[in-house]
């Protein structure tokens, strides 16, 4: 069957992911290969000291992104996109979205990027003997309770961004297991919210303004592979105000970007893992057994199937790099050489590959926001170097690229050196790897492990959630997600693998020694703001 017939007959699958800088809709065919895509660029804003996106922009971005997909489908295949076999919604995990009983938003969306819940995160971690990071939804809720914010008593529903968009489309207040694990801890035996910790939270809530039980305000968890609702007429109208795209499409459970990254890289089995790098950077390592200790730098979340995953999440990755590269591009333009962005990035990455392996003592801190992994409370962008450092373009750019993975390495070293977690297969994806050399090589050196980029690495989470939606409608009786990915998706897929080079490993370890010793200066600069 041709791609046009697949689309016309409604056998294609749609995945939509809300990333930090781009909303992407992707259409895949019966062979799981991408057919067409649509995009909408957006940015978070700092409103009264809080990183946020307006829900009006969420809805606009959804409409415009889907319109772009429909336009591209018609231009490419000469047919209209009127129906689909399934739809999946994914988005940035965590954060704080709360509504009253009339579905009115109570406070602006507080995203994962905020570091304003330190007190709540520490108290919950102590109470649960389980690491609760600042960006988790439950930390935001408890901090609002501790702050005695007036909206707390009116909360009727709390969800994630993916859960909210799914609710707009289906009317169902549900969530996927993986996304749920960034709201509240998941019990491994039930793949549901941990009942004992839920009771503990309700006990902590006594005497506060929160009237409802926690279980009554959280979205219901729907296991991977099950239907989580169907596109309503109102949902179809939101997606496509022209009325061309029809209601009734089954929707898979909404998932977090971490889980769709796992699906998109086939890293859902023990000792496998992936690194997603763009505006933020995080690693997801599937565990064979529980960690021996609670580490504030390491989160325990789950795969889409509910298996435990050690996650090192860092708030800043490429934002500072992009600003620096933009400055270089601006200089070239002023000099009469207006270089295209892709060519500029290739040039600068190439220069980074030629720099000294330890950057000659040049260290860059790329903290656009606070970084809990390294204990930095607020955003601060600094660069340090020794008086005798060879301060040239190659060493400077290499340091900027190193800074994108430095905080991740600090967390991953705890996992590998203290917990002795073995890394066998690491897959990488995200905008940081659009120019594979040297970013892939540097990551391999930082982790001390082979790193693979798949052919589909550039498709990211939109492809991952499309796969989860496809699994929902295509799975056979007894077919696990692991079987589906291994046999139907990745069986013949090729990737490019690099191994760590000893000189790069030594170099980045020297860089990290300087990086960690300079953190005191960064923290002092933050405290003086």
C-alpha cells in the first residue's frame, strides 16, 4: 500500500510532543517510518520569577503544529489528513498544573525548569526515604501548601502538560505510567502511585488548606498498550478548526518526554539507557535492582512499562551554547560573511574537536536556571580560566560543548562509581547531536561507555510517542513493548556507535576537576545576586 493510501485509509499514526522549544507532530506509516511532520516554535517565559508557558499558547501551538502537519501531508501526498489509526501526546515531564472543579487554571504553569521548591523537596525526601526532586509535581504542590498559597484549597485536579493536552482532546483525566512517575513515586509491584507514600502525604496535608485526598486530584494511570480515551468532537475541533480531521481516533496514555525518548531509542531493558540533550539534558538508565542509597542527584522514575529507571536530570544544556554560537554568527555577519546556522554550527563543532582535551583550564558554567545536581540554586552563567590558559577559539568552543554535559557527568559518576551501575548500551538523541562530531564522542568519554546514534535520533520524542500509540493498536496478545520494539521497529535499524578514547576520557576528567572546584565561586556569585 502506498503512503498516500495509508493516510487516506486512516492507517497512519500521529505522535505529538511538546518540547521546551518546539512542538512537533509526526505522522508514521504502517512500517513505523515517518511520513510527514508539522512544527510550532515556542519559548518559555520568566513571569514573576517563575518559568512558564501560557495555556493559551499551548492550545495555539497544538493547532498551528497540527495545521502544519496537515498542510505538509496534502502537499507531499496529494491527500487530506482526515483520520488516523491512533494518536499519542507527549510533553516535558513534571511541573505544576492545577485546576478547580470548573477546570479553571488556578496559577500559571510552573515548569520543570523552576528551582523554587527546595524546602518541600527536602521534607518529602526525608518523609518518604525516597528522592523527591524539586521539579516533581508533588514537590510543587507541597511547596504551595507550605507557602499557604490561597489557591491550594480550591485544587480539584493536578496533572502534567501531556496529561492536560490529552484531557483537552479526550476529556479523560489520565496519565501514562512513566509520566506519572514524575508526579509521585510509583510502587513497582502495582505500577500505580505508591499507596503508603500517598497515605503519608495525606498525613502531612492535615492542617493545611488542601481539602482533597491526594488520590482524588491525581490523574488515573493507564498502562502502556491500553486505550486511554478517544478524540472527542471538541478535541478534533481544537486540533483542526476547519473540521477536516474527524473525531473518534483512539489515544494512547499520555507520556513524558523521558519515556518517549526511551521508546525512540529502544532503551527499556536493564543496563540500557539513553541520553536526551537539548534545552535540558538527562540520562535514563534502566536498573537491574534498587539503588543502595537515596541520592539527591538521582531520580527514580519508570519506563513506559513501569520498570525502575535511574534518571539524572540537569536543567541546562544547549541554551548558553546557542547564545555563544549566535554571537559568533553575528560577528561573521558584521564582517560580511552571513553564514547559515547549520554551516556555522558545523564549523564551530569542528573547531571544538580540535581543542585541547582539557580545554587548557577554560571552564564554562551554562546555568540558565538553577541546577540541583550541582547544588546551584539560581541561574548564573560564568566562565573561568587560568592566567596561563591557552585562550583560543578551539579551547573556548570545546569548553562550551563540555559545559553541556558536565552537570550530567557529575550525577552519572555517582551512579557508576558509588552504586556500581553497569552501562552496556547508551543511545543518544536530541538537538545537541544534530552535529554528531564531537558531541557524541565527548558524551562517550564523559560516561566511559559506547554511545550510539540511531538513524531516527533526530525524530526524538514525537516518534517515540507515535510508536507507543502504534503499539496500542497493533500489539498482539501477549506481545510486550520490548518485543514490539525489538521485532517490529528496530530489527533492521542501523546506528552509528563510538567508543570512548582514552585521551578524551583523561581530558574531560581534568576538565571536571576544575569544574567541580569552581562551583564554590558560582554559588557565591548566585548568593550575591
